[in-house]
C-alpha cells in the first residue's frame, strides 16, 4: 500500500456541511425529509432558494431559512428566559445581600453548574417589576439585543390605579413628553377594568429607567404592579414566576433576524 500523502484528504474535502444534514441537526426533520423540503423550494440560503441537493453551507455564517423562518446556527452558547420574581434585583451579585437573578435561577431548580457558564442578563427590570429577562453567555448577541439602535419591542402588563378611559388612551397613542424625552407606545390596550383599577398592555422600544411607571404616572394612573411579558418575539407564555426555560430555535432565529444588520 502506497503511503498516504500528508494533508491530501483535507485539501480534497469540500468545505462546509451538506444542507440537509444541517437541517436535520437543527431538529427540523430527518435528512430525507429535509431533501424533500429542498426539492419543494422551501429552503433559502443567504436569501436565495436552494434547488440542488448536496449544497454545502457554513451553519455559523450562512443565513438559512425554511418557509421564511431563520434557522439559528448550532448552539455554542446558552440562551435562557427567566421570569424574574418581584423583589429580585437585576444582577448576578449584590453587595447588599439582596436576592439576585442568580438566586432565582438556582431556586428554579437549575444546577449550580449553569451559573458557571458566565451568564449575564440582557436588559434590566427594576426590583419591584417581575417578568421576562434573557440570560446568555453570548456577548455579541447580548450587546446587540440591548443596544437602543435596534429598537427591540418590549411588552408590559401594568395594573394601574383608576379607570383608563378612551381620552387617556388617545393621549398615549399620540405620544407624551417626559423630562428625558418623548414616549409613544407602539402597542396599547386596556385588557380589563375592575374595582377602580385597570390592566393595561403596553409595547415600547424605549429602554429608559422606569419608563412604564413614569409614563402611566404622567397620565394620572400610577402603576400598582408591573410585569414584562415580551421581548421582541419572545413571550413568557405559561412560564411561572421564578422559573426558567431555554429559548426555542424559532425565538432565537427571530431575535437573530432583529439584531443582525449584516444579512
């Protein structure tokens, strides 16, 4: 047997992975079913429909979509949703000894090993506000998701004092001006009114401190209780206060679309 040439096989090996393998590894379908999706013209790579089988892709760099939904690259990082309890500070360590996000993660039943992955929180909630916070160890993703230039929508459910009438709703829709600038909700709805209080759902892209509390105070309806129920396409859903879950592939793909300005 003749000696093998050093480095020969590496030079001959095509770059990337077969597209149907990437789709299968993403948990979308078997390789055979992925091939059928390709034949049906349901798969795009970098904005172009793929029609040939065996197309090689780089799942870390190429933007892959099935039926228009982005398929995120293989996970090298953690992306976690926490329903932060009221009374917990938005930090992983507090010198004053108050309950922290780290405490909430451990109390949720997660292993202590999770906290060794150098997680950090994306965005903040004040201590008395509960709701959705994303934890990750993906620094680039976290920076983009927090950056105001991307204007990621955040949805809140606020229980406020008094009955919010149509005049006040229109005033909010038209926009108000606080000490640090204008505020105009992207979404606004009175969910219910009972017993001299109202439940209002607001969607804002503002990231200023106490923005919901200050907005409702400005129009005469101080907030009694406040919860963030959504960030972009991510919703708390049935996740209970104090519990965690991983972002789904669909949620991660949609968030990548929101913060990816290069594709």
